[in-house]
C-alpha cells in the first residue's frame, strides 16, 4: 500500500513526519510520490492559529476529493486540540491525536484490514530520502513547561521531555548516511534539553552530534533569548566551525515588557536585544530571525510602538509577524481586553513593513560575497545559505539536478544581485 504524508506547521512536525514515514516503510508500506494515487493520506497538522486549523480542514477536504478511495487520516496538533471537530468532518476517516501518534501505523493497518507487523529495525538511514527532502529534521525534545498565556503547544504536546543523546546522534548519522547534507535540531523548548536526563545538556548534546557524525551542516532551530550563554555560542567558532549554521531563531513576540509579562515570557525587550547582540558578536555575518505577535490582549498603541522600536533596533534578517489568534484553552483567550481584529491586522502590517526593510538591508549586505548554498530540488532553482537566506542561480546557470546522494548538493555561490528578497548568484570559482 502507498501512503502520502502532508506536513503543516513547524520543523518539529517535519521531524515527526520523517519518523512516521520511516515507520510506515519499515512496516511494509511504500511512500507515494507526486504522480501516485495513495491508498493512505496522512495530514500531520498544526494548530498554532485559527488559520492553521482552517488550512488543515481544507487539506483534508482536498485529499478526500483527490483520493476518494484513500484512507484519510488527520493527525498532529490540530487532531489533539480539535478532535471532535475533525471527527465530524466528512473528509476524515481517522482522527489520531498526538497522544496516540506512536500507534498511527497500527491503527491505519487495522482500518485497511491488514495484519500489522512489528516494524523491521533498519535504522533511520532511509528517512531523509523517503520524504524527498534535502534538509532533514531531528527532534531533540518535545513539550513545554512554560505555559505562555497565548500558546496551545503545552496542551497538544504535553510536558517537556528530552530525547536521549545517543538516539539523536543515531538519527543524525542515519540522515547523513542517506545523503542528507543538512540536519535541523528541533523541538518545542530546545534550551531546556537534558533537564530530565543524566549528565547532559544542550551544549553537550550538540558537541556529541558534531563529534560522532559526519553531517555536513547542522542547524539549531530556535532558542529563547534567556538561553544564550558563552559556552553555547563558543560552539560556532570551536567544534562546530563551518558545520554549525550561523543562523539563530530567537522569538520576540513583543517588545513591551508589560505585554511580555502578560504573555508569561521570561525576558524583557532589553534582554532580547542583548541576546541578539551577543549572537551577532560571537558569530559574524550570522542571520537572526524572529516571531512577533501583533495585537495581544491589552496591547496599547504605546506597547505596539515599543515592539516596533525593539524590532528596528534588533536589525534582524527576517521576522514572521502574526496577528494574535485566540486559542481556546489558553488563559489569554479569557482576557477581557481583547484587541479588535482590525487593529490587530493594522499593527501586523506596520510590523511587516519594518520587517521587510530589515530583511532587504540584511540580504543586500551579502551582494558581492560568497557563501555555501544547499540546493532543494533541482540545482539552482531554490536553495538556502548556511545563514538561512533564499538563493537561486542566474537564468541560464541552472543545470541538471544532482544525483541525490548528497555529493554536490552544497556548493559555493557568489551573489550578484537581489531580486525581491531572494539572492541571485553564480557558482564561485
């Protein structure tokens, strides 16, 4: 039987989908490609905003229309938070929440009338190529104990728990052996990695991956402002030099200390700027990206202006701006000083104007320089620099795709110009 896995949302979902793909294959299934009609369609959903919920419902309905004979499965975070809604959706055959995600293959097999067999332990070496990805994702921890007032993640992902270091090393090496040139270490709360394990932490784990695998590029997905330390940043110029990607995603959410406190965030606007400056000082030419929520309950124009000021002062490479989305089950959903939708949208647009100007300035600073690029798909059509900038080759430079074994997927590119927010270049040398 053929299975198609569609992934929405964060890199943690990507890591979950990759492992799920491996489990399906080791249980006798075949992963479908874009030309196949799958027997099973699995949506690994996101529920971080109401827009994510809507996209999930649309994807499930589209799958039912495209593959009328397939078993359509809703899984992931929206399947956890909106189980009842999805069970009522005519498009879905199965709704499997995160609390039962380890049972997905057996549940699907039962529905298909197959006798489920224990997966053959063949390691993780197939994951990267099975999902057709150049860049793999490995989950290092899951869950969150911070319980920010706007966030549904603790409800759908549970309490924090770390993946054993040796298991992470094994998965990274498996992806590298499969030809995947870059791996992203992902999770909900990376900075607390190892709190529940004996004798290990984030710095120790990253060091072990670098020492015990031959992965060519290793990327750390997201860190909180309060989690930066000299020991952590030293990795980029020490054992991780030329392998640890010079890119830091540091969520801001708001520049107002008053709003940050209401959000239950553990830093101030000044503390955020200090973390950004520390990263830039330790790792020259790095890119720093962020997330910002516009129109959080109780946010005044003064609070909004403070966020604009912090964002401008940070001089970031990119910022994802989200109008506040009410999430039932979070404490912020019950605040009685909700900001009206029109104001949220207007403030989000003002933040995006600042973010776009920053992004353009940051990218222009690299025109004329040379950086390594990992290509995604056909060579030259779309790639990412080590510091997370989108790149393509000049027209006429795009050639046949690489063989897919990982060799040559990364090459040095000289950037000639900027087109929109995409750097355009030619092979260096």
